[in-house]
C-alpha cells in the first residue's frame, strides 16, 4: 500500500494564519457570530486564538476550548475571505492540537472508537434498529424519532432519523454491470446513506443504471472522516482515510461518486492531503448531482411523461457543495423533473446549523440557526424541501419540527427515483 501522509498539524498552517489581516469581512458570513456577536467566535477571532495556541501564549482552559468548539466548519468565511485564509482547516487543526495536549472528550473517544471499527458500528446500528421502539417515540406525522428518556448528548426535543432495518451495502453486490463501454462508477455510500437513509443510495443506483453506468460498491469502505475531523481526532481521520484509499484504489474506477455533501468534502479533502497517490484518487471524487448533469441526465428526465399535478419544491444548499460552486446542478435536476414546481427560498445557501459534532455540544445555537432556515422554508410556501446531504436532511427536519411547520424534507435523488418509478 502507498505511504500516505497524515493530517497536517497546526504549525503547518503558520503562514496561512499570518495571512489573516483582521479585515472583518468574515463578520457578515459567520452563522455563529450572527447569533452570539462575540469576537472570539468569528473567523478572525478564531485565527487569533489559533495563533496564540501555536505560540503557546494561552492556557487551554474551558473558555478557550468552548470558543474553538463554536465553529460549524461550514467554510462560509473562507469562501468570502479576500486573502483566502482556510479558516475551517485552521480551526480543525486547532482542535487536533487541543486533543494532542489535553486528550479527546468522552464523546469524542466514543465517536472515534465507533467510526474506526466497522463491525462495532454495524452492531450498534442493528441494536438501534431493534430497540428503537423502547428508546424513541415517533414524531407525529413525521419521519423522525425523539427520545422517550433523557440521554447524554441528545436532547429529548431533538428529531433524529430511524436506523434502517436493512443497510445499503448489504443489499447489493460489489459489482453491478452496466452497458459496455460506459464508465465504471464507484459509489461511496457514507454512514448515513448506508445505515439511516438507504433509500438515498437506492435512488443513486437507479439514476446510475438509467445512464448505463457500471457500478462498484466496495464493502470495505469506511466513514469519510468528517465526524472525527470535527471532534479533533486526527489519528482516526488518518485511519479512515487509509481504509478508503485501500477500498477504492483497488477498483480502478473512472469516478468515485458521493451522495452526501459532507462525504464529498471529507473523502476528497482527506485523500487530497495524503500525497501524490491520494491526490490522484481524490481527483476522481465527484458529487452525484454534478456527475448526473455532466452525463446527460437532463435529457433522460425531459423525456419522461408530463405530469398534470406538480409538487412545489424548494432547495437548501449544503455548505460543502456551495463552497465548491455546486449549486446549479441540483437545481437543474429538480427543474427537469416533470412532477416538480421548483421555487427558490430566501438565503438557500446559509448553513442549516448541524456542523458535525457542533450540534452535539451546542444544540441551543443549532436551534437558533435552524430557526432562521425554518422561517425561509415557511416563506417559500413549498411542500417539500430538497437538499443534497443526509446530515442537512436530519437538521432541516429537526428545525421544521421545532417551528411546527408541515413541510417534508427529502434528498434530490428521492424525487428522481420517484419520477422514474412512476414512469415505468
């Protein structure tokens, strides 16, 4: 196996840290600063904290760790930074430095242990499915669950998805042949599409079959590493990256397609930091919406029968796609669907408030950020809110439930699959 580099250390970002001139542009784009209005919580404040940490000019006390933890890693600040300072990378490196000096939190230890052991994750998911009736209650007329009893790190008023009874990777062989001469596409399922939303993966497979693609679904793939990145466990990120490199490098696929915005970011970014071999594999990683549009899915959808009755749909931009400029492709697919009446919502590109492990530690802030998104959804007067990230789906549904709205949440691919099914 190729020798892969490890996650960068905070000292590796010394030059980028110095490039922050404290201009304050980031103030206008940070969801956390919008709610808290405190200087340490905006990007230039975080960079100043990182510099103090690097220079060992500050104690790593509870207040310091709280300030560093209050970042969604959404990249809104970096996207607008005149000097292109990679703030979310600097914050992630700061969390790794804190973990190196102080150790991981109890939640971080449990999370990383689960992520690094696929059989343990699968066992816990099965137990979650078997005993969900005992621990959770179903939210009326919604697809989510809420706790019956108090539990660490999950509030009782939080809506979470149900664990599936059958997992995506267990439902398909590693190779699904397509048409001769068509590209070979490796499907990165991610954790949520594998364990909680397998119907998203099924919809992706249906869309790829429509285009005649040869599909590979490696059984030995792992988590993309974003949860471990968020919690500051660099060793776990490195281990998961090595696992995914091994799983996908042996396939010699033309593309590695992701159905989750965060997985796209995590897989592509983590592989890209490992050296030349990893960079070559990272170059193959592509979001499925961009891939489908490039491969002509629009023509296929345009040929579907017209629908008299249409459903009003709006779209939420996941941060990890917005930062790559992948905003038009999901909308193009939605607009091509015969049964969809697409409408834009206000501030569609603003973060939903999930932020990986951020919402575990700062759920009150997540609720406040989500309330703004829920208001935009209400004003759009759409029945469905589509997005391109299972994590965003979970958070949007929670925000909608808190706001008492009747809207439903889905993945763009679910609407594609529904149209294909109805046309058969």
